[in-house]
C-alpha cells in the first residue's frame, strides 16, 4: 500500500499530540536517562548509525563533521513507513531479532545527546525532530514528534539514499567538538569496525575541522575454500594508503541451548532467539601467512544498538558474537550464562573448525599454534572459558608435527637448539629419552609453538657438551666411530668464547673409540714409541681428528706425546717399586728421587698422596717422617723453632712427640722462588704439621713459656724455680731469701694476646696477694718475650669467676720485661744499678 510520506508524518504528529503528554514525557525521560548512562562518550552514537546503515544493507556510508553539523549518508534501503513509525516510538524497533543484532529500538534516540534538531531524508521522507519548533517544548515530547521539511535536500552525489543532518547546538563548546572528533579518529573508530558488519564495504569519514579524510574499504578475496573467507581492509588518510590488513574469517551458527534462553539472567530480547553466529578472524600477510594480532579483542553483536568498545581477550586474533554487555556497555558481562555459552561455542569453533583447516594447509600447519596460544588476561569470561581451556587443549592434543611430518602432541616432542640441529637425530633422542617414543619437532614448527611446553635440548653447544644428561650420546658416537660427527662438533666448539672451560670434559675421540679429557690425551707422533709397560698410561687422539681438527687441538692445548713424557712416566711407574725399597736406598739416591718427585708434583703429574711412604733427611742426620719434622730457617718458615730449639727454650723431653729440623740439603744453590716451591712441596708432605696441629702447637708454646720463665728466674735470682702441679693455681714457685713468688705462666704465640685466669688461679691470686705473679710469654714461636704482671695489680680488673683478660687491659699492668735473646746482658746491667730486689729489665 502506497503511503504519502508527508501525510504519514502529519498522521504521526497528530496521534502523538492527542496522547497524554505527561505519560509520553515520563517514558521519554526514562529512555533518555538510560541513553545518557549508556553513552559515556558523546560520539558513541556513531556506532549506532553504522549499525543501522548495515541493517539497511548499505554498501557505502559517509560521516562528515564540522563546527555546526554532523552529516551521515548511506546507500542502503530507504526508509519505509514502519521504519518511520519505529523511530517515533520509545523502546521499539522494526527490526527482527533473528536477523539483526541492533534490535532494541531506542538507538536513534542517542542523537539527542548531541543535537536538538536532527534531519532525516530517505525514500521520499524528509522530516526533523526540532526542539525550537515548539514554544512549550518543556511540556511536549518533541524527540518523538516529527516535523515535515518542505525543502528537499540536494546532494551532488546521487548514490546516497538516506541522509541524516544533525545540527549541533548553537552554544556547543570546543571541548565537545573535540570529543566528537576523537570518536572518529583511528584510535577509537579503527579499521576493524568494518570487518564484522555484514554489508558495508566502504566507510568514509570527513573531519572538516581538522582537514582529515579517512576511508576504510573492505573487499572479499577469492578463495578456493568454502570453509572460510578472506577479506582485505584498506584504510586511507587524505587519499594516501595508511594501512592494509588481510583477515581470515571463520564463522559458525550455533543453536541456543534451551537452558540458556530460559535462564533468569538472559535478557528478554534474547529469550526467543533460536541461533546465533560466532566468528573468529586471523590476521594474514600478503602471502596469506598467519600473523599475530597483538591487540586481540572481543567484539559484541556487530556493535548492537548501543555500541561497545572492544574488550581485550588475551587472544592473538579477533572474536565476535552477540555478547551481553554490562550496564553502560563499557564491558562484556563476565558472569552471564549467555556469554559463557557463547565463549564455549567460540572455543569449539577454534578446536573443531579452525585447527583442522590450519592442519590441512601447508602454509599454516606449522605456525598456527603460535597464533592460537593465548596470553593471560584479567577478564574472567575469556580467561576461564576460552584461554585456559585452549592452552590445555594445545598442550595435550595432536596439534604439532615431528621431523617426519607426523601429527603429534607436545609430550612426544623434543626441541633442538639451532647450533645442534645437524648433530642430533631421532635415534639420539631415543638414547636421551628411553622408552618415551619422543621425536624431534619439525624444524618449521620451531619458534612457533607459543608457550606450549616441550622438552628442550639447549641451543648452546657448550651446555650440550658439559651437561651429564647428554653424555650417553657422546659415548654412543664414539663407540660407533662416527668421525664426521666429532669433526662437526669440534668445529662448532671452536666458536665458543672460552674454550678452555672444556678442559675437564671427556669429549676427545681417541684411537680406540673411547673418550678422554683434553688435559689427559696426547697426539701421537710416528717417531715416538710407547713402552709396553706404559701402553695403558696414554690416551691418544684419533688420527683423523688430528688431521681435520688441528685448530681445535691447539685451542685446547692438546700436546704431542714426547720422549720426555715417557721418561717421566717411567719414573712415576717406578714410585711403586721405590715405595717397597725406600729404606734400602742409599742417601744420595733418596735425595735424587725426592728431587724427581718434587718436579713431577710441580707438573701435577703425581698426587702427593702417592708419596706417603717418603722419609726426609733432617739436620740431625736422621731420616724421619714429614709429620715429625719442622722447616729449618733456610726455608723461611712462619716460625723460629729451629733457633728456639738451639737456645734450649724448647726441650724435647718436655714434649710427648718428636721434633726434627729439615735438612737444607734439598735447596742448595736455589733462589728464593725455587725455595718457595720446595717449601710448598714439603708442607704438602706434612712437614711443619706440628705447628698446625692444635694440641701439639699448644704443647710447644707452653713448653717455651715455661723454659723462658725459668731462664728469667735463673738470671734474676741465680737459680731456677720449682715446677709444681698447676691445678693448685700456679705453675712454679720461685724461692729467694727476700721473697717467694708463686708464678702462673701464660705462653702465647701471638705478639699481643689475650689471657685467661681460671677460678683456681684467681683463688690463689687472692690468697698470696703481692707474692702471686703472672709471667706472660708472647710471640713464643718466633721471639719469646716475657712480661711480668703482679697478681695484686690484675685483681682490680677481675671478677669472682674465671675470665678472659684482653691484651689492652693487662698491657699497662706490666712491671718487668725480659727479652730471652738479650736477657743476660740487661740483667747484669740491672744488678749493677740496683740489685735484684726491684729488677726492671727492658728489651
């Protein structure tokens, strides 16, 4: 039935004017408030016009903005009477929910957030909603009452069938204009907007204020497959190509589960929907290879009647369907059963459709898992119902390929580092992973598995050589005499930064198909013959390896076997014989053999433990065990025990172990550097261990302390004191006609030692008063030096228990000092000047 457009507008106007304005205004107010909540940004209504244009089967659409107007054009189906009726109602639409996503019926009302006078021209209709047209506009629902426009709109471009002219308010501020412009910028309205809408192929945006013209064009590419579609999206800025993207789109129609439709949380608008479509889109390069979309997002409806910004999905591709949004449409609802059902359908689309398609395509089969493997995202709907399950599927399913091009799962694969690809085969993998049926991952899959966990053999050839896990491969290659493999390996090892770190690794192929350490293997020259008794002593580098890897041999300092080596090793061989006959050898032979052993030890050719049978010549002429010997002065030891023994400050009979002094015959004519090496050798043999052993050292120091104290008393009063059991609180009693001294001796090896006073010593100190003395002998092992402290003087710093007295506490209490080396002279001098009643000797 033909309807005159102007009469139709007049009819609607009349009907609305006859209605109860209070009721209509109340309903309109509620709808407007909902719209204001739903549009946090003024320009979001642009999405509604894009949606409506697509629903009208437009192929082209244009948006213009200047300081006074926003103009929107499309070439789709013209307005019909039912469309006009819908636009003049509240909350209703002429669209069918089954066919359109934007079916809620109030979307057009969003224009009133930016304009008080929108004009519409379409299919013979030309009308406006005009606030200023009505004198009493506060009491009239002017947003619903159409006003006919007498003058038709003339446009130079005849392709546009529907035009919207949105007049901006007279006092609109610059900030509002800027917000509207921003909503049309690539950051807010990007080229992906055109991908999921059904009909629009070209979208033009002209910002006359900024002087920017954008054009987004979508074209469908020819494809041999009916299972997917490929689209190209071009974006131009001022007629210059700014961006070109190609997309692989796969879609599926899904029957809505009855329990989902009947769920109380499902909106009424979806209660009777039988099916919905889900889509995924993968980015392609110009050769149709898959690319990651770093800003993977989820898209609703095709924007629905109230638009939603993209939601971050954590995926490397785009997904789209009729998601339910939160209030204000700022996010996709996380808890909605409807959305969980859609997420599950998207997951199944990926697993059941996308993966088989990718696997069949030679261009995609090796790299698609890198695209599919999702990142982690805070949005629980995507993380729990798509991403988490997709990660699990990719980890456990046959989605990868081995080196033999067979489809398999991650747990059956091993990834080989680039440096080792030509060294390790599937047979080698069976050695490393016995009974696991693993194979090497296909080389084209490497680097494209996302975060799927796959066993790895490290890319570093150094790690491969030094890790015990792979030693079985080396042994197998050696046993089979695989010369080419070792030549290849050694050439790779030549490139590492510090090849000397390989010295302790068994990696050199020998002539008997064994492995040896670089520092334990030799290159054999033809003119060197190995005695029969030494045939097992040497590992020889395989001659082919020597010929083809000379640089590698030099880098690891692998040396030729020489007559000198053989001569030395014969001497080492002789050690066992020598051990059994050592006591029988004459002295001159013993000294020569010790010199040989010292040289072999310096060259690290023998272990010091192999020489445990040795005895050493001492200055007394005897041959003693090293642990009973101390170093003589010629060896520059850390002590002066040889001289102390000479001065009788140390008596053998007071010790319960022997002490001998090492002969200097071993170092005759040697310089200081060589003497130092001899010293090190003898110390390794446990010469001077007496000084190191705690108990023996204590005994020696105590002995020196006692003897120094006796010498002091001998010089002081002409006779030695009487030694007593020190458990009573002192070590000696010195008797003289004028006095009796009760002496406690403290021998110490340090030059500034702390001393300790026991409870017994403290008791006697208090009992004997000024007759109690502490003789402190310091630096006992080098230069014994005695200092005397009267007990009464030290009592002031002691408590009632045994205590440690620091050096800085007792040093100022010293009354007399006695240097054992010059004590005689000083004592005589002291006697001449004052007798012995108050001696003070300094030195």
